[in-house]
C-alpha cells in the first residue's frame, strides 16, 4: 500500500510479476483507494500485457469519456488495459467487456485502453483526492489545430487519467471535475515543454460517492480549480501527469 501523504507520488515497481487475470473471488479486487488498484495481465498477440483494475465497489458514481462505461452513472470498477502498438481490433467495447469478465468484474464499469505502459503509472494524492495517470505522448499536439477531424474509431488513449474524490458531486460538478482534470493535465505538459495540450485520444474518469439517499445539499456543487475539491483534484492530476510524462520527452 502506498503512503497517503499530501501529493504522495511513490515510485511503483516496474519488475513486479503480473497477477493472473482469472480470480476465484472478485472481492479480492475491492480497493477503496486508487493506491491499491490491482495490476493484472491479459494476453494479446501471444504476449502478456498489463491490466490495471480498480474496484471501489457499489455506491460510486463516475463520469468518463471512456469508450466503455462513458457518461455519468453508477459504476463499480475501472480497468485500464495496455494493448500492443498498432492495436487493430475494431471492437474495443467488446474487448474491454471480455477483459472485465476475465478479471472477475461484474456490473457496470469503465474501460480504458492505452498503448502506453500501464506498469509505469503514476499516483498522487492530496487531502483525500487521488489520481492515477498512465501516459505516452509520442503523438501529441494542440487541441485547436487546423484540418478536418476524422470519424474513424479512436485509437487507444495515450494519457489516461483516473481520479477518485471522497465526497459526492452533483452532475454539474462531475463535469466540472473533468474540465479541471484536463486543465491540470495541460498545465503539466506545458511546464514540461511538450508544446501540446495532449494527445488525440486522451481519456478521463472521475469517481465520487453517489449522492443517492443523501441530503441534497451534501453533494458538492463545484469542482473548478479554485473550489476546495477541485483544487485538490487539480494538484493530484498535475503531479501524476507531470511525473508520468517527465521521462518521455526527447530533446
């Protein structure tokens, strides 16, 4: 378990063996903290690839841009699957569902993909807010670039951001949290000299306790960068993104 000091960002082991994705009890994956997300494996092209699984359990709402489980709703788990460079499957939703089932996950969840190293993920925490980032920035650029966009299925995301907050958020605040996480990502890239706002396929997932059954006034209405929880979220995403990308830039 990682230390939970403010802005903690421990160095994760790179050579640890990957656990089998087939587990007899899905409860073994239960991990309220993002710091305890399980590193499993899946097989693609006759090789084992890392699969990060975080299963906070019931009573959690998530907002995400992910291809599987995107939007806003109750979600029980998040997986971030590393796939081979040049990943060619045209059914990423079905593939992610297969990986979730193989990991013993049930119910609705969020599925992310990346060609970047999942073992090299970076974690940060600040006052109860947590973030895990996996990153590859070989193909990067500015969002407002000239040229027409495409309509093809997106390639696996290269900067994947997963955030956990310990307080319920309104729908508007969940969307605000995604914007704040994106701003923090861009800040980290600019500070690193990346000359880019991200990659064309970045993805975000923000999780928070469900406000169902709570006092309507108990849910946080704001998650912008100057709000209490938005500021903490921003610092964690900035730190994790900065450290995930710091060694990827070449002179």
